[in-house]
C-alpha cells in the first residue's frame, strides 16, 4: 500500500507539472486542445477568431502606444476592425490611410457623448449639427455606425420626460442618418457601477425608445457589460430586443476586462448572438487585465464552442 501511495503521489506531481507547462503556452491552444502549429495564435493572428468578428476598442487596448499605432497593432494581430470614442480629436485622414494600408475597418465611433444631454431639448440644435459632422467624419473613414448617448439626469425632469426628449432628438436626426447611411446606435449604460445619474440603463427602455423612433438607422449599442450589471439574463434579453440591436459590445464583470476574467459565460452568449442572426462586429470595449496579447487569446478562447 505504501508503494502504491508513492506511485500515486508521483503521478499526481507529474500531472501538475504538465498542467503548469500547458498553462504557460498559448491560452487559446490549451483551451481548444488544438495543435499550436495549426492555430491562428501561432501565426500571430489571434484576432482571426472562429465565429465572431471582433472590433478592438483602441481607447482601452494597447495603452501607452501612440493612437495610430494601436490601429496597426490590432491589424497585425488579425482583428478585422477597431472602434474608438470621440472622432473630433483624431486625425481622420491618417486613420483612413491606415485602414487602406492594412485592410482593417472602423466599426464605430462616438458621435455624441454624455454632455450636453440629448435628453434636454435645449441641446437638440447642437445635437443635429454634431450628427451632420459625424456623418461627414464617418464617410471619410468608412465607418457605418456611430454611438450616441442619451445623457445624464436633468434637474427637474422625470425619467419619462427625459426619454421623451431622447425620442424627439433621435426622430429629428434620423432622416440625416438615413441619407448618409450612418446607423446611430443608442447606448444604455449601467448606474450601479459606472454611470450613476445616467438617464438610460437596461434594455426595456432602450428597446421602447428605438421602436418609437422607428428608423432602420437608429438602433441600440447593446453593451453586454452594462446589461449584465443592469439586468442580467443576457441571452433572454437579447432575444427579446434583437430587432433593435444595431451593434454589440462586451466586457466581463467584475473588472470590465476581457472574457474569461469574470462571471459571464461568453461562449454561450456569443453563440446566442449568432443564433439570433447578428453577424456584424462585436466591440471589445474592455481593458486587458494583464496584456493585450493574453486578452486577445482569451477572446479567441471564448469564441470557441
């Protein structure tokens, strides 16, 4: 019995050592169980994932690298697209040149942020002017979608009143977006963790607003990170609102890092996204927990099922 116990302990130690060696290799190869020589990771193209077309958020990835070089890095890793926040502090000509050079696309950018709020009619003239400018910017860089934000709570207004003003503002600019071929994607936030005091959170109100606007060019930027914090039931809510989904973003929770670092089963959610018929880009609006390279491998692993 003592000899058998030694053999068992020896075998366990050998297995642990082997597991440690495997964990130090490419994460995606270990998860997939495939040969590293045959994987996109081994070719340096980890962004060429199995099912989903991901767009790297270059505001949050490759930090410490000059902005334009971040786009080049995303392209070099094999990602088909990037996304970013405000356009009017960017060199659009240079971005367009890099897209032509590398073949990468701009999936979407931010056309209207938190302040001033779209939920206040006093700001609608400015909102319209900004959307016209965003349409011109989108044409220059080949972007098909642009995020708009409802706005923070307005003093003296109820949530219903603010949402009504959002509908009015979106109806006003919908014909402009339709003429330009630019989809405006309204992003609900979460108020539990990141955006306390914002007037739009969770999917039901966002779905209702977009259905009332009733434009093929006004849909939802369905950020799964915000939806997880606000309401959960990610697959069920997506199924209920899929007719109003214009774009999808993700991050795991807690931490707002890449898939595989938190509580969300992204392999299941990403499969649901495709089963519901969404095949456009999914934005990686998440901060790499350790490195952009490891984050990319975790993203690739989540896209295998």
